[in-house]
C-alpha cells in the first residue's frame, strides 16, 4: 500500500502516531471507567407535586424505586406511608369501607397511621421523609424512613403544609 501524498517515511510516522493515539484513547477509557463508577440504582427521592396538590384528604400514591408510597393528609400535616408490609414486603391495599390497609399476602391490617391492627406484621408501616425542596415542591425521600411512633409525628416524617 502506498500513500500518494507522502513519502514512505512520513506515511509510516503518521501510521504509528495513529496507533499510539488510538491505544492511548483505549487506555484512558479503561482507566476512566474504573475510576468513576456508574450508579445504576434508581433514585430514592421523588418530587411529588406542589403543596396545593395535597390540600384535600385524598391519598396520593407514588412508586419510589421498589417502595409504594401513599401521601396522606393527617390532622397535623402530610406524611408519606411506605406501604411495603413489614411482614414480608407485600403491598397492602387501601379499603375505603373500613379506612384501613389490608395486606393481601397473610392478612395483616394497618390503620391510616400505619399501626398494626392485625398481624402477622411485626411492626408499623414505615414513613418516608418529606420536605419542600428548593423549587417549592413536596419531595419524598424514601432513603430516609422511620416507623418509631416517637419519631413519625415530627419532621422530616411529618410535613406541615
Ligand atoms: S407480607 Fe403482609 S402480612 Fe405477610
């Protein structure tokens, strides 16, 4: 093969330079992929809407990663009930007739606050943290949860809006 526009020596140098550059690019890509890990896990923070969207007593359901969350307006403010059952993780559904959550898997029943009314669930439903973010929207943080009755009725598990 010949290069019509260059002499043989120049052509060889150009070819070597190309090989070195492509090799360096490959090494850079490999090192870069090792030093900057990519996070493929879904976000645990969700912007749920404007505070005015939650003025009524209607419940609002959200999926945040693997958690099913219902935002409820209680007497003192909003709270985000994580509906993953504390027994084995099934999703209790809300029954309007008795105002309770019923787990379809083994029959646990929870009240609107998330307390266990009937087992085998061993503990109340968790609550996720709520906040109004810098854009003025209600934000659910499912990465911060608590089901201790001492903690759940204050920030960040209760949002007064
Ligand atoms: S998973 Fe809900 S009662 Fe078992």
